C-alpha cells in the first residue's frame, strides 16, 4: 500500500490534520479477490467562498450577511449599500468575490444596470451573480432570465427561510457552478 498523505491546514483558527492513504481496499467478498479503489485527490485547503452582498437596504444586507456568516463554507461575507462605489472597487480589483448577491430595486443604479456594468469588467465576466430581491414582478423575473446570472431568489420574510435559500446557493456555487 502506498504511503499516507499527511495534510495539515488552518481553517478558521483550527489546525486540522488528516492521514489519508492513497488507496483503500474494498471488503473482500467470499470467494473473490479484493480490489484496490483509488481515492480522488484531496485538496489541502477546503473550498470556501467569498461572497459580496450588494443591497441599498442596510437591514436586508445585514440579514443576508448574518445568514452567510453562519455557513462554515463561506470564508468571507461582505456587503455594500452603495452599488456605484462597489463597481469602482471591483473594476480596480480591490475585491474579487466568488459570488455576488445582487438586489434589483436600488436608487441611482438598479441591479440590472449594475450587472451590465459588472460584465464590462473582464475580470468579473465569470463571477457568479444571483439576484436577491423582494421583486416578484414577472417582468423582473423574465428580464433576469435573459441576463448571465445563476439564480433569482425572492427575499424571505423569515430568517430561517433566508438561511435555507442562501445555503442552497452556496452549495451550488461550490459544486456545479465551479465545474
């Protein structure tokens, strides 16, 4: 059997150590030979997300941040209540979030205009964006479907439902969206 791989890394202040063998043996069936099954490669650092919430309402932004920060798969969750300043910061490369949760109804610049300007920045073309809004208007949902976004979530009236919805978004962002 090949030697074990020792992985040590720091996550949120804890040092984790795993002794992982390269292969594992299946339990042999009576009368059959045992087989060696290779394990998939193990990343030394777990996949974590940096999430940016863009919402002009500070209370809604705080609620989303609270839900995201409770999720251990989120490395950093930040919020901006000034979308025009956020676009400048993103264009300058000050921040490179993995996922942006974007409100639609905002003064000065709405979420759709923000998205168009965001996609003009070459570094932000592939960034996953999910609309997180109170808008249930069919025209907003239909228009959002024509944009290069990953999802459309209507804000919930309860914190628990918001956490569930955002947890689902994080799961997708770490899974199928990264392929």
